[in-house]
């Protein structure tokens, strides 16, 4: 029986992306990303820069991260990595040389048990409904008539 292939996406050095990105598999960032990320595994390579609200099962930081990161399983700050902002994770590893300057909250076992539902919710939240493009300017509870 063939082993299922793992999806790997790369934002390479020199690339700059801004917006919302949901993905399956691994996302390797060697360039610059600004915005929102959600998926299974985020790897910020050496030289990579991320300024984001990020949600993933596992996160490894070998470059620079600034913002809020939620790692449902494990967050690792590698020797070349720096993490600033807010960290919410189940397990945290800061390797010698890694820099962590963040508010840290540990998730309970119950919160980490349902990773698949977490990832599905993140994908659904980022998908347009009935072909509409989500707008940040729309006030909650406002009617389509605009009144």
C-alpha cells in the first residue's frame, strides 16, 4: 500500500505575502509573511519573517516571528529563532540560542485533543460563504439593506 504524500508549501526567500492563508501539510516560510495563518505545521526558516496571528498543530521558529501564535501540540524556538508577542501552546521548547520574549499560556490536555476539529474550523472561517468576499468593514449585525 502506498504511503500518502505529505503536502509541502514554500514561501521562499525574497517572496513577500500579505493576507490570510489556510493550508494542509507543512508550510515553510523563508520569505516574509504578514497576516493570518492556519494549518497543520508552520516552519519559519532561518531568514524568514512572520508578522501574524498564527494557528497550527506544530510550529518551529528558526527565523523571526512577531504576533500571536497558537500551537495545539508543540512550539519550538530553534537556535536561530526569535519569537515575540503572545504564545499559546501545549508543549514549548526553546533551544539554546533561541529567543523567546512573549506572554506564554499552556493549553490543557482537553484543549489539545481535538486538533482535527480545530483545523477544520480554521479552514471554514477563512472560506467565503456563497461566493461572497468577507469584508472587515462590515459591522456585526448590519443588514444588507444598509439601514
